[in-house]
């Protein structure tokens, strides 16, 4: 065989040839336009990589998600086989016999292992002192969950079924692991779009929230200086995670994986007798699970799953959910401002979403713009950690209703 023939055979059997095979064709004004799905998804993954590296948007998860997306859309690499997880099923025999790296990593998502482990790490890094010192801030975290349930209703009107609508609504909690756990259980076909939306809006907290906060509050309200929080004893810090676990899990058993691991991580941190375990959860375990979770979730974003009209709807609904959640927290903060005679700064209500500690920092930044001597961070951390609990409770409600 001549050299040219060998080269042609090589090209035909390589991923390069498959890369330029159109996924579909669309007709616009009589013109037939081919859609190269894998090329589009590779471009999308490169944009996400740029946002993670160049702009610093939630890089710890956005970078592995984007690279997982890149790997899944390189033709003939066969690192993941969507058919093993089609229609919400799990083909274990197929995975064992013909699975590849990402198939095995994705089992941690499919079996609901990674999100609770992430919550364990988050719990080990969380200080509940602001919430314990000011229990009323729990109401602000609850109010911020308004976006979840309003978006759930909106998604139903747009034609999504209840399971899909619940998965889309949970984006409003600004909690990526919770969104992944709910979606992998209720609507696995939407996992890639919802994961990208959830983590994208978490990263965009400093951009999305400030205009909403300024629109809904007055200059006088934004300048309110709150009283210093009382000291919290070690006994209170130890009792809190135990009591919360018992109460919430008895009421909503489906919330046990998230709430249980979250509170275990916090108890390890506060008890002071298992520092090695606490530090491992905060560092090594968190980093390893984050890599596995990000890559495997990104790998679900192949062209066939991602390039659908419903993906655009999900991205838009996710933005609506997050915006309503932020507004709900601020508006409830205004009510608390009125009922306390101006002692509560409404800006801390926006921290009721679950983006810890970014949302609390945004409250601090916006508040300091009006009053440079104001220090809202610790006050905002109360609603912020309450938002983590609230999003896990909302997930438990949806899983209890629909799973």
C-alpha cells in the first residue's frame, strides 16, 4: 500500500474524521446548515476553561467540569459511555465489561456518593456561631429558598415534568452538590445542563446579586450598622449539629445524606478531639472528591445531551431562580428591618443563598459602599450557612415528593 493510502486509512480511523461529521442538519430559509455538535461542545468547554482560569469563576469545580466536557466530546476516545446510564438506569455489567475511566468515576454521582462527601467537607469548614448567636437569621435562609419553589412552578408551565422542574428549581439554592444529588435522582438526563448552570451562577454571585440588592433597598437601609453578635460557647457549637440532624432528618428522612454529612463534618470541627479527621475532610477528601465530581459531571455534557432547546431554558430558569432567591432574602430582610426598628440591615438577606462564603462577602462589599465603617460579614454568615441547610431541606422535600 502506498504512503498516501496509509495516510488516508489513518485519517478515516482517527477522531479527526469523526469530529467533522455533522450531528444534525437544520433548514433555515431554504438553506441546509450542518450542526457539528462535538465541535460546538469543545468550544463551549474551552470557554468554561477560560472563565475558570482567566476570570477565576469558581475554578475549583468549573475547571474539572469543563475538562470533563472536553474529554467526553473528543470523538472515539470512549472515556464515557452514556448508554450505560440511559433512561435513569445503571448497566453495571456493561460498565464492568466495557467501561472506561469516566464511567467508573461517574458511579460516584449516579450512586449519590460525591455530593454528601462534599457536604461533609463543607461542614468541616463551616462556623455556625453567627447562626447560633442570631437564630432569626435562619428565617432569612428560608426566605431565600423562595426562588427554588417559584422556579419549580415556572418550569412546569414551560412544559417540564415535575421531576425535571424540581431539578431545575433547586438551582435557585446556589448549591452545586445539592443540585447534582437531586438531578441525578429525578432527572439524570438534565444533569450536565443543571450542573453547569448551578456552578456558573454560584461563580457569578458578585455580578448578579449587587444590582438586585441596590434595587430593593434604600441608602438608609444599606447603611445600617448591626450590633455585635454575642459569644457562642463550645457546648452550643457541639449540641447544634446533633440537634439539627435529629430534627430535620426525622421530619424529612430524604435529606439525611446531605444534612447528616454536613452536620457530621461540623461536629468533627467543633468537638476538638478529631482534628486529623476534620483537617482531612477539609483538605484531602474535599480536593479528591471535587476532582472526581467535576470531571464526571462534565463528561455527561456530550453534544447529544447538551445541545437541546431545553438547555437554554434551564440556563434561563436557573438565572431566574437565583435572582428570585436573592430578592426573597433581601425582601425578608426589609421586613426584619421594619419589625426591629431598623436594627437589621436588609443586605444580609441576600446571603441566604447557599454560596458560602461568597454571598456573605457580597453583602459586606455592598454594605461597606454605603458605610465604609460597617462590618456585615459575620452577620451575613448566619443567613449564608442557614441557606446551606435550607437548600438541603428543599432537596429533601423534592426527593420525598417525587423519588
